[in-house]
C-alpha cells in the first residue's frame, strides 16, 4: 500500500467516525453497503427500516463523506 493510499484510508475512517457521531444509522448504512456488500433490501432488513430510508441515508452519507474528504485534502 502506498503512503498516499494509507492516508486516504485513515481520512475515510476518521470521516466515517465523525458521521457516526452525527448520524449513527447513516454510518451503519455505509458499513453494511460499502464494507458488507449488502443490497439496499438486505440493509433495510438488518436495520429494520424501509428500502427508501436506506436509499435516503445512503445518498446523504455519500454526500457528507465526499464533502468531509474533500475538505481534508
């Protein structure tokens, strides 16, 4: 792993931890979808919410993480 890639992973981890403080469910959606590879429906079942809620959380979380990581560069 390159030092640049390692730095990106650390920044992503820090941003995800910050998101968890702001919105635990959105953070959990990222973990399940991105790291766990779950579908929207599978994520909805795990979290006991509707697929529409998962999609809203997924969209908001991606936007929030993108902004957070853009500012950390």
